[in-house]
């Protein structure tokens, strides 16, 4: 069924559950943060509902993962005997199952305080779906062609799979947006293989922890729905890293509070350490 113009606009501008908890105040030796996470798999129902190519029931394309890429995943932030997995009684990240009408493309956690010192940030490995077990953050070092990436598992990891070409062509025509170069970076090469090509990969997991000072900016980005998915990349990739830390899955990272933005050390491919 085609979405009405009003509903389509509301999906583009949806901001589900955003807003800080009134009264969350950190002590003098603490700083306030929130988590921004995205669900790129919802591009499938969004495009179908907007009159574009409909792959939502084609599991050879969606693999049954639409709204389920975050199934079983948990982000935790630990210092000594203190472990944070929720804020304001809500999970820190996107949860599963997820839809356009429930969680949407972008999820902001409630605010939480982290005391000064070293913290360990951990995201578990996906283990609820066979294809997600094929996740590999270092796939770029394998120089996979776009055709190989489209074929997906077992030849290419699930998080390397781009959207179908038909959806790319529809996006170029309808929104003047290239889902193989989502940030419209002129440095993106014609084969969409360079580090400058922000290719929407519907089964990729992305999250980042940002200081509370960025919350208004994050809420504005999240309210743009589909386009808010670039917020993490805009603030951590190949520029100044404004996140306390960020990554994908199956990682354990160090974070230090007090936090100050820094230039990111450029690295392509390889290990999970490039995420932090």
C-alpha cells in the first residue's frame, strides 16, 4: 500500500522517544552522555511504503533481518562494580523487533552519567541469526567487488551487503540521494570501494556514545528519519571524533572520562580496534 504524503512526511521526520530525563544531574566529577544507534534495515519497508521497489517479503534479499538486526545485542559500560546497560529504565540502543512505527531509523538513549576515570565499553556478538554470525568488520581489506558484496553470505559478510541496485536507482530518482555514496562525498570512487563511500549496508550495526552537549543536534538529526542515519558517520568518520567511543559488534573498547573531541586516527580495514 502506498503511504500518503502526510504519513511519508511523518516517517521522514519521526523522532521516537527522544528527550532527556528531567532532573538527570551529574556530580562535579561526572559527565553526561547518551547513545545514538541506527537501524539501516528499515530502508526496505520505508522504500516499499514510499512507492519504491518492494523487497520486504523477499528473504533472498532481506534474509528475514528487517527490524531484527539488533536481536540479542547488548551494549554495556563498566567501571569496577558499576555496569550500565540501561538509562531511564530503557535499553541504550535499538531493540528488536523494530519497525518504522515503533523505534524507527534512529534511537537516542536517555541521558546517563559517567564518573571520571577509565570505562570499558562492550557490545556483544550477534548470535540469534545464522547470517549475522557472518559479521566481519574487517571485510574492506578483502577488496570485495560490489557484485561479491551483493551476493552476501557465505562469500561476503552480512554487514558488507549493500542495498539492491533497483533501490539505488529509485533513491537517485526520488530523493536525489545515492545510497552507495550516502554522504555525497566527491572523493568516493566510481566503484564505491573507497573509505569515503558511505554505502548504506542494511544489516550493519552502528552505535556511538556522545556527550550530552550534542543532544539537541542529535535529536534534530534523528528527527529527519532516513537521513538521520548519517549522524554517526558525520561525527566520527575521517574527521574530528566527537564520540566518547563507537563501533559495531563483538568489541570491547576503552573510554576515558573527562572526554574531549579529538582527531580520528585514519585506518581502513583490519581489526575492531579501528572503531575506537
